[in-house]
C-alpha cells in the first residue's frame, strides 16, 4: 500500500511498485482511495481505479540437426569417404514472440545457409550445409540463435544446439603375388622352360 498523507485540490502524487515480468499476457488494476472530513465531522470517502497491462515476451528457439547421405538421413550413418554429404538444421521458433537475426553456426566451421533471418511464432525453416565425407568417425554440432527486442529496447538472444555424426567408410584391399618354383619364390626367378610353376 502506498500512503499519501494529503493531497490539495489539483495536486497529484506518484506511487510506484516494482516486479519481474512474467511470461505471456498480464494485467493488474490499481485503486486509489481518499477521504475528506468536514468541520461537522462528516467524512466522505471516494475511490477510483485504473488498470494497465503488458505482454511478457519469451524468445525461444529449437534446432534438430541430421546428416543426409542422398535420400537417407539420421544418426550414425556409414558414408563412403569422399562422398558428398549434407547437413540439415531444422530451426523452430518455440517462443511466444517473433525472432529476428536467426542463424545457425557449426562447431566444425561448416558454412550453414538459411533461407531467411526471421521466424514467426511456431514457424520452422531448414538450414543446410554441405561437405565431403572424411575417413573415420565424424561429428559436428549446430547452434541456432535468434533475438527479440522489446518496446523499451531491451534485447535477448536465445540459443539451442544439436549434433549429428557419421562414420566415413574407406574400403581398401591389398594383394601380394609371388611366383613359386619348387621351394623358391619371388619375383624375377629363372625357371626352366616346361617346369611346373605356381603363383
């Protein structure tokens, strides 16, 4: 309660209260009450109310990242070394306000391309990157970010990350061939014509 000891005719005073903004729509009403007692001791009390409201903005972003090999996508793919691969980053605005400056960064330095930089509430988009499969186990993580600026100029950026991986398969084979003449083997042997030989 804010108490003002007295107010002359035409005067005004300001009462203040502070709080922390909650998510979503919020409204509250203030009621002012004052009284006057005349010389005969009669008292009259009057009151007046007024409300105000705000919308608690909660910018949030989500990302789902997958590795794509041709028409196949998912975690833990086996991909031939040297093959072209794609990473797909599905970015969604899961907050309650539109996001700006939306983008995706990859922790392995892969260049990610997004079709636009804004997302309405509930909207999704697919960002992509391409590369060439390397040998062995590989993983990378995409981090999406988006920001919102309120009416007073306060700005907040939200981020979310997700990773995927593949195994770069590098099939290789080796052969060693020798010529065998009886108990002797090697390259460049001198063997009598007509002798039985083995390779």
